[in-house]
């Protein structure tokens, strides 16, 4: 048939990514790499998609492939070469594209380029020019060859071939016991003819290491105000007791700084505000120790996969004088957030006698945080 078959290689364990499961099943930017690939290959010319997997991943993968009418699962082998061979034997279209599930950022345009190259040259191997100098070395690390950088490329997938030619090449390779190839273009080039490169893209990145899965940093902002008037000779800021002619009125211990910081953390993680998690109508939080609540918020944020990278807090208070306590507050917050004190900034100022802060009626605190993946 004159359509295109796609083989998606997903049978690896993805061990270098350091997850407890196959990396192509770990959501990245909101979707698993496998599903992002499947969505990209939903093009009219593509008649079937074979997802080559490990037996162990079968239930999870089938749950994903079920949504794609032309996709089906096939069990791979012990090596990549064996896996592709198994899948290849099950393909029925004239052209076959082999793609690694760990490259989820493949675009429709790249896929079309690859198919066009197969139609014109008999093969199409996505590749980009090397930007680093490449070297070969022996097992002791001694260099033994410097290929001319102008002639070197990083090979990607998809790699497209005429199905009949690739099947024949695999048969010959297996008959010769030659079964350890890291990609299909090398096997094809050895047993058929030099493969034709086509345009890959730097965005078509392979997810390999834990850092490849990091999401962009998330910023968060929080603000809180409490009024003076509690019969008490101190206020709490960041868990630090600061002498004051009156305390801050609150259902909890009135640590206005920690409240602003907690909201910043929750907001950055896309969670709801502290009123949702620790309602002031709940007697359980009467006089609550805000530093203890902060610990819970740090855990909540961690449960979403995030950790604070730094925090910046600005206190507006006409009174009491805060300068002597700033360092202690920074240390207290840094311990709670698991950060070095240098990653926690606390500034304080008056409001020049203006408004409720200026009249000494209350304290307002603004807090911002930056979260990144744990
Ligand atoms: Mg509050």
C-alpha cells in the first residue's frame, strides 16, 4: 500500500532519566512524551502507528494508544535493533518512519520533510549540523580521530525508508548476527546504500536526563495585612518574636509575613490560597503556629513537584523597628524553605506616615517566590 507506517520505539527503560518507570510515560509539560508523539503523527498520509514497548508497560501504553485509531501496541525485543525488527515485520505500508518516543517535540513539518525525502531519495534521516567538535577515542580515552566538523551531524528521528528495503536490510543484518545498531540509518547505510539526511531541528530534542524533564521556573506572589490591637507585647514575623506595644489581631498567631509567603508559594504552584487549606473558621487553626503551617505548605508545593529557589519579602510597618531582626527572620525562613539564607531576602520600610500602615494601625507584607522542579 502507498501509505506510511510509523514505528515508535518506546521499549527502552529510560534509566538515565532516573524515574521509577519508563520516562516516556512520565508527564512532561502536562502530557506524556508518548502521547505527544502520537498526536504529532496524526497526519492523513500515516495509515498505521506501531508502538513498540516492553511487556511491563503494556497496560499504561494501551490506555494512551486507545485514543488513537491507527495506533497499536507491539512487544519489543531485548535491544533496539530487535525491537525495530519485530515492529517492522508487522508493518504493511510502502514507507516506514522509525521514531523514538523520547523525542516528543517532533512537528508535522519535520515528518512531512522526512516522507518527502523518502519519496525522492529512498530514505530521509532527520539530522542537524553538529555545533560541537566531535572526536572518537579508544577505550582508554585516547583520541584517535577528529571528523571535520563541517561534515558532522547529530542524527535524530524520524528516520524514513522504503519498507521493503529496510526489511531486507534487517533480514541480512540478522542473518549475519549483526544486531547492535543504535539507529536505523547506520544499519541501512551498511546493508543498502548511504542514507539521505533531511532537515531535523534543535527543538526535536531527546529527553534523556532528569534535567531534560525540568519545567520552566514558576513565579508566585502573595500579600497579607493584619491590624494591631491584640493585647500582647510582641508580634511574630517569620516565626521571630519582635517586641511591640501591641500584637497583631488574627485567628492564628498573626504572623503576617509567613501568611504572605505561604500564599506566594501556593500561588506559584497553581494551588489555592491559605484560606482554603487553613480556614480561619476552623477551630483547629485558632492560635495556629504559622511556621508549622508553612511546613505544610512547603510539603504541598513539593507534592506538585516544586521547590522554592528563592524568596523575597517586603514588610511595610511604621512600628516596631525591624532592622535588628531582619537577619534572624531570614535564617528562620531559609530553614523552613530548605534554602541557604542567601536565597531569602527580607526588606522592611515604613509608609511615610501615609495610610493605615503610616498611622501605625497595621502591617502589610508582600512576598514573592520562584519555584522550580524538585
Ligand atoms: Mg493572615
